[in-house]
């Protein structure tokens, strides 16, 4: 029996069927039905012809059929070994679960074909009203489907201009892997203060799109109406996923380097007030905010949204225990068995030394080791810049009765810190619908206006 392992923070929950962990499930994965190995070098369709390969064309037809609720042809194309693991009803359920809440289908946005020799991979991005869905189909040399993988793939939006603000697409960072970003500028304020928006764990687009919601777009537009500029960016790993295989995966790669580049841009920009550069960290971004502020002394203050001073592995423990207790049909013995596995992995995480190649609690040891070098609580206590800590009462990923209280205990003597608990809001600071699991994010909503107003007022006071 495999242990349930839930990943930390915004949207970063793994999906499960019963007690079986979905293979290779990640932050933006709703369900993995079957997945093939796609790490081999490939020949793309561009190396062969400028026209779409026939396999890509036929894959698009299958995808459009699934959009219409038809799964017969896709299931018929499954290789015999795949049919042993996947029923038609499970395929249908996986698709329906993935697209739930995404609104109307718009179009096939993009596609690619790669030939790995012993198998072929077709990847299609389908655009829906609120998000994009990537369908990855792996084929054997008989053109039978050996793997199907559904994941979310946000689609880049055009810059927006309204009577209150304008958006400008910018590039952040030097070198081979720049960040695509959006600078949102209020029209009625010259040299406005600026907030750097740092997302949670996973590979996020600039809007921090989480299933049917766009947390950072809501924040950026709401702050702009209040006279606050902002910078939000596509995380480097969102644009350049190959970086995961070129170097060890660490918290620097995942979060810290991107934030530092965005701060550097703001501090030198002629469009904003360089002396009033703030950081708004959500989820993992909030957890890392004290570290980012310590490493980047140009910041005027930080806002921590649903972050935690506790260690990541301890939060994962609580998430798993809560998830297991809320799983129908599970026995107390099964809960104990799962939690014993997780407890053992947590002990190994806490005792890690540099090096190692295994994966623990969904992350490589290189990631855990890099996190072990950061003491969020200690860094937060030492900060003298203004800090605003906000928490939703209905958050099922970071806890109002544990993480938020830990912040209050830790920083009760620090006069530079303000706290506010928002009644009825979930992890995304959207009004909770009471589901208390990842399906809560299937329903489109907007970040609470009260939170945005409070952040804007807090920034404006810090002159």
C-alpha cells in the first residue's frame, strides 16, 4: 500500500483514487491515468516536415471527441497493456474531473509531436474559458496508446488596459532563461509603490492560475485600482521545464531566484517608486518571504498570505492525516499504516545531509536539503521591515488554528508585524464553498476585495 502524500500549498495537492497515489502526479495534475517515460531525446515534427504529422491530427480528433463526452475511439486505441490498467469509465471520470469548473471549451490552442524511437508523444493544449488543459498521449510503434496524461496548462493572455490601469509585458533576469512577466501600472498615480507577487509551490503562470481561479491576476488588478503597481511573472520552471533535468532541484530554482530577479527589476525600474518595493508571497511564497527579504534588503515590507513558519514536512504530515481521516471507507489500521510510512520519510528529511538522489514526500532530496538550510521562523523574528500576515479561516492546506497561531506566538513582541484572519476564506483567499479539498478550486471565484483593500491601505501607510 502506498502512502498518501500531499504536497504543500496553493493548488499543490496530489490527486488520489482510494489509497492509490496517482503516478507522477504534480501540482497542476488533476488525474494521471497512465504515463509513459518521456525523458529520451526526440525528433520533432519540425525536423521532418512543416505539416502536422498524421498522429497529431488523429490525436486532435480524439481530444475533441473527449470534449464532446465521447470516449469509445480513444479507448479502442489503447494498447492491450493499457487496457489492463484503465477502464473506459475511469478514463471518462479522469477527464470529467479535470475539466470540471473550467467553463466552455474554446479551441485546440497548440500541439506538438515528438518521435522517441520506440514510442511517440503527442501533446495538445486545449483552451477552456478559465484555464487550459494539456493532454499528453504516448504511442507505441503500432500507434496504440500506451499512456494518457491530463494536466493544467494556463494559456498566456494579452496585456490589458482599462480606465484604471495598464499592463505591460516585460522580461526579467539576465542570461539564458529570462522570466516573462507583467507590470501592472495604475494610471492615476505616478511612481506608484510596487508589489512583487511570489506564488506557491508548483510551476505557475503569472496569474497563479489554480484550476478555475487566477489569484495573482485578481490581486494585481485590485491593487492597481487602489494605486498600487505590481509585477507578476511566469515562474522559470513554467517556461523552461528542462531546467528540472539540467540541475538539482532546490528551493532556489523553485522560488528564490525568480523572486530576486523580480525585485532587482523593480528596484531599477523608472516606472515605479524604487523606495517602496513590497513583496506579497502566497503559500510557499509566503513561507519564503522572510528569506527573500533577508537576501534582498531593498524591500520596504512583506505580506505573507497563507504562509507558515513551520517546516514543510510537518505541514505535509498534517495534510495527509486530515485527508486520510476524511477519506470514505478507510479503516483506522489503514490510516496508521499510511502515516507510519510518512513519519519515516519525515525523519529522513529532517536528517538529510547534502547529496542523495531519492525522492521523499514528493520532492527530491536536493530540494529538502536546500529547505533545511532555511529557518523561516528565525529569519522572521530578526526582520525589522513591516510585515503583514493574512490567513483564511477555511484554509485546508495551511491552518488558521495552527500555522496562523504559530506566527502570532512567534512575532508577538515584534511591533513591525500586523495580523488579520479572514473569516470564510479558503487558501486562495476566495470565499470557501465548504468542500475542504482540491475540488473547491473547480468553482471560479475572485480574491476577496476586503483583503485587497487591506493590503493596499497597509502599503499606502508605509511611506
